[in-house]
């Protein structure tokens, strides 16, 4: 298992921009530029960006609460029906959350918080039992085989941690145990592993196959420690909800001193830069680079984002949808309603129609390329892990087409930024803060 942000991933994201000039890759320096968009219009666009963020995180919270109900029912009445319902609830919860990731880049309040919810890959042996013959983990990781479900004490160096009581706070404290980013005890992927178990199929068809009896009572329990496994599942989902409640509060309108108030009262230049940087960075360094190109180049299922559930196709699709949401100032909520308002695209249509048409076309190209990956998984049962298999040349072409579309989309986002008067966007520098 590799670290969440590998050197290979960073190298690939750099290679994706190999054709850029030095000035395009330089750090942001100097005084604020003279913007080509009016202050009033820009302010409205930034406020709509915050509205979209608020609605997206609120939906992530709503669906996480529905997930909690479903996992609660699984623990009470473990059977194939309740297990399948919990899995479907997890997949539904990923839809708004993956659209929220565009707000990570440029907004430290989101990026600093995100690791507890979406850190990956993870050394799953830290959480529960694994098939040791099919378990690759980070070399030297002392927590990689801790199996928290099966133990009430964990030795870390000269210290012994008391794990008798599994609380959200206790699980949170175990993240990056011993300094390893592969030690992930919380978040969507911890829940995913507890619902699906290891995917032992490699680049073959099929996801994890954890039996519902892993949560059964008494003699029906499989793989031991079923009550404690259920306790872990409930507590980690409780923490997910608590974390999302915090982020909803940060983007809620009319709250003095929260992050949204800071954004809306801040520099117009920096507000627009956060938006454009977020779209470019998620498109390029994160999605095209770390989540797709690295996995493809290495033919590595360890680098598949939703690797236990084989839900990666939807994760990639909704990441890209999040970029489109910011560009268009719109978001379709889980109840079907639409949040829409002033946007960069709307301004661009009035000022640079040719470029707006190009941008819309490239957003559509990305959507089409990622939809093909979704259709492959949902209609043909050929999921992302099979597409990146060493001998699947057609799959490689399909994934590479999506990567190329994301790279072209990012180039156009940089063009849009330049037209607005914002230069040196540096979308490949995913760790930049404003």
C-alpha cells in the first residue's frame, strides 16, 4: 500500500504540465492584478460559489445521516438485505461528497479537514482482518496489521494504547499512527472497507465480498469480534456526521466569523483565484494525475480510489461534476432541486463568447469521457480496476482519453483565468494556499 500523496503522483502531475512555460508554473508573487471583471459581478460570482459549497456539503451531511440509519439497521439485523442497503447508502453518500472536493483546493479550511474523511489508500489491516497472502501494505508501517476490531490494546513504540472503548475521538486519534499516512482509521474509506472487506480480485471482475454474518450475533458470527466490528462501524459513521456538520457550519450563510464570511469579505482577486485554482487543481494534479494517471501507469488497484467497492468510476465522474458546478455556478441537490446563480461561465459568455464555447465544449468532453468509464462499469461489468489491467489495451485508451480531456480542460481554465486578469494560477501545485 502506498501513501496518500505519493512521489509518483506528484511526478506524474508535473509531467502532465510538461508543455507549460516556466511562468505558468511559477509561484504566485507580486501585487494583485487589475481584474477584467467588475467588482460587483465578481462579488456575486464568489457568493454563488459559497452557495454551491454550502448546498453540496449540506447534501453530504444529509446522505451521511441516511448512511448512519442504514449501518445501524445492519448492526441490529445483519443479513444480505441490510448489508446491501448499507452499501447502497454509502454509494449515495459519495455522490455529493465527491462533488465537494473541488472546494479543497485554495480553501485551507476544507483541505486541512479532508484527510479525516477521505484519506486513501489505507492499510486496511489496521482496522480489521485481512487475507495476509493478498495484503500489500506500506513497508515499515507498524500499524498495518494492528486489527483494531480484534484488539483492545495497541503497542506503539514504548507506549500501549487502550482501545477498550471505541469512540469517535479515539478513532480520530489513530489516524496517521506512528507518522504513517497509510494508517487511516476514519472516513468514507474506513466505512467502505467495513461494508465490503478486501477486494481480492485484483484486476479481475468483482468487489469485496464481506459477508453479512461478519455482524451476526453469537455462534452465527463469522471472522470473530462481530459486536466490536459493529461498534466500530457505528462510531466511525458518527464521526463522519460530526465532521460534515462542522463543514456545513463553515459555509452556512449569515454566520459571523465562519469561513464563508471570511471568503466573502476578503479580496475579490483571491476569491476568484480560489475558484479557478480549485477547478484546475482537481482536474489536473488530483483527478487526471494522482487518481487516474498513477493507477494507469502502474496498473495498480492499490491506487484505485474506491477500491473495496469498485465504485471508482462514479467517484471520478462526480469529481469532474464538481468542477463543472463551480464553473457554471449551479448544483443539482439530492432532492432534485437546482441551486444556480451568477457564474464565471455566465460572465465569459458576455465577454469572450468564443472562449466560453471552448470551455463548455471541453467540460462536455470530460463528462463524455468519464461517462464512458461509468457505462463500462455499470453496463458491461468492466470496472476501473479492470480497465487499468496490464493487458486491457482498450481500457487503457478509455482511461487515457479521460485524462487527456481533463488536461485540456485545465489549459482552458488557465486561459479563462488569464482573460479575467488572474495569471500564474499553478493548478498543478495542489498544496498551495492563498
